[in-house]
DNA sequence: CGGTGTATTGAACAATTTCAAGGAAAGTGG
DNA sequence: CCACTTTCCTTGAAATTGTTCAATACACCG
C-alpha cells in the first residue's frame, strides 16, 4: 500500500495528532481517507457502557478510513491515536477519482480489502471458538508477526492492558488474569506496556485448532 | 455484482451440486471463483471437534470463492451447498486477467469486499459483546433483511438449528434454548426450519447497543 | 423395522463477567 | 513542583452465562 503513495503526494493535507486524539468517529459522515506518516492508531467499534472492540491497529505507512469507501455515508468505526501521530488526508472525491483512473491503485486496494476480510473472518472464528487465553496467545503472535520486535526484544507495539482487552474481546480483568497465567508459566514476561515472548512454541500450542 | 456477469458469460463452466456437496474446502489450493446460479450455500470456517462458524450465506446471483483472490494460495473457508445448487466456475487466471482489464469489474469487486469487511467487523463486535440471545435476534433480522420473506411470511432462508447455531457462534443447545425463549415470549414462531418474526420491534430491543 | 440424524431437556460444570475496593501511575492546573 | 483528578492496575468473591455431558424422544429414509 506504500508504493503508489508518492504518486498522489501533491494533493495531501497534513495533520498532527496527540495521543488520544480521534481521527474520525463511528457515525461521522465520510469525508476522506487518511495515511499514517508516523505514530500508531487503533481502529475500533463501540458498544454500550464505553465497551469497545479494536478491529485493527495501524502504524506508519498504513491506510486508515478506507472503510468509508464505496457506498458508505458514515464511518463504521472510530480511529484513535495511541501516541503522537502524523497523518495525511485525502478528500473522498479526490480519492474516488483516483481509483477511477488509476487501475493499479484500485487493484492494490482490492487486494488490501481481500486480506483484511480474511483476517477479520479469522478473528470472528477466534472470538466464537477460542478461550480468552487462546485469543490472548493469538493476539501476541499476531502483534509480533505484524510489528516485529524492538531492539530489546519487546513486541514493537506496546499496548495498555485496556487496549489489549479490547483487542481480544474480553474484559479488562479477565485479560489481566490470563496475562498473569502466561507470566507464571514463563511463556511471556511483561514490563508495563512492553511484552517479551519467552516461549513462542507454547503460545502456538494454546491456539491449536484441531 | 450481477451487472457484469453476462460479460464473461462465454467462459463459464457449469456444475450442479446436491445438498451437502462441498464446492471447495478450507486449505484447498485456489483454482477459481464461483457464481451461484441457483440454490443456497454456506461459507464456513472450521475448528476442532467439527465445530464451525458460518461467516456468510450465498444464494443465486452471489459470488463464492472470492476470498481466494489476490495473494492467497488456499481458500481460507469452506463452501457447502445447503440445497441443490447450480454454480458456474471461472479459472482464477481468467478471472485475474479480467480484473486486470476490466476496470468496472475490479471496482465492483473492491466495493463488494469493502461491504463484506464492514459486515464482518460488525459480526466481530457482536460476537465479542452480545449475548447469544442478542446474536440470535440479530441473525433473524439480518436474514430477513437480506433474503426477505416468502409467500407465507417465513424468513426466505430456512436454516437447520445446527446451521443457525454455527451462524451465531453458539452451541446447538444454547441456540435451542434461546429460540425457545423467543417463542415463549411470542416474538417469533417456528415450524421446523421455517421461522416467522411476530414482533420485529422486540427483536430490535434485544440488540440495542447503547 | 432399525438406523441415523435431529430435537429436547435437565443437571453439572467451566469460563467469563461483574462488582467492589484499594493502590499505583500518570497527566493537569495552579 | 505539588496537590488533584483521572485513568489504569490489581485482586478477591459472587453472579451469570454458556458449554458439556447425558439420556430420552422423535422423524424420516432406505
């Protein structure tokens, strides 16, 4: 999704965001699409009592707000900065016009959607059939493979337990307890928001499907 | 997704399916894409002990197997006929070539994916935050709005309780019990696979989000 | 008519959420 | 920089929801 980004570079409008800032909110009219230059963003859906489910994380180079493309009039999700971030914004009309003209862009976007759909349906199955501990194990592996490790061996996407619980679709308390189990079993170690995977194989065992 | 179907009509290969036949299986190498001429199909993901989650239903005019498009080498889902069906098959190479050439087709496919993704993420949130009863209520409303009612006022997509439970992501027994509650509360009435919604408003109350 | 699959129900069990309550950390405004 | 507010963290116990197991009934099919 990064190759053609420079091609439409000239039409960008830049914004900077502070931690906790909202890029767009579920239900807002769709007015454009965003690219992340720097920072980390969560994309989430809301539910009663401030409950939420994080459906995706984005970092530099990623696209946000694409769920508004097509026939949708309002964003079906909210996007919130997890740390200071810089985004560039494209008017929806401009972006749609680009899609009409730029076949490669459209093809990439289609493939991107296809991949997101697969991930999403996998997550659906996980939510339906996996225990919280299994979903946590899976989330850790996904975060590692998607964002890698930093210099110190931590998963390079630090998350509050709050956000972790929203990501795996469980309550804060349950997530906390399951995390403790993993720590006591020496499968992971945790220092504030920073997580180290000690025994990847044991995590994999927790998500065996059959 | 139906408008451009005739355009590539000449390249089709037809197949007929009996109830229970599998069109393709999760893990099979992707060899093509299917269009449903008639019949109903479920698209599902498997899990241990023969558990499954139905991620989508398709009927005549719908596309099946599109999840294999792009970089994927194997289907991430299984497609099974719920009743006798007729499909037409397109080689993946031919379909990909069409996408490269036919901009409108590609655009429609992209929009289709975008819509599917939104639905999928909505389902994710429902699985994470709604009770089984709420998910059942939601499923009934979705099935009604998607497939309509037949002449007798039944939801025009008869489902075994087995499939219903796989669709809402709960066990057979729980689904059964929740269905009984809805019946006892005179919200729905059921005759074998055929369901009538008696009080749509009460179903909506069960899925209030906030 | 027996068999296979679906329907039905109860009871025990397990997983997860909810509630409650205290402590730590972190950001905010004076 | 400090007091204050808020948010996040931590833990236990109780309540709830949903699953699993088990056993029986029913229905259709060859």
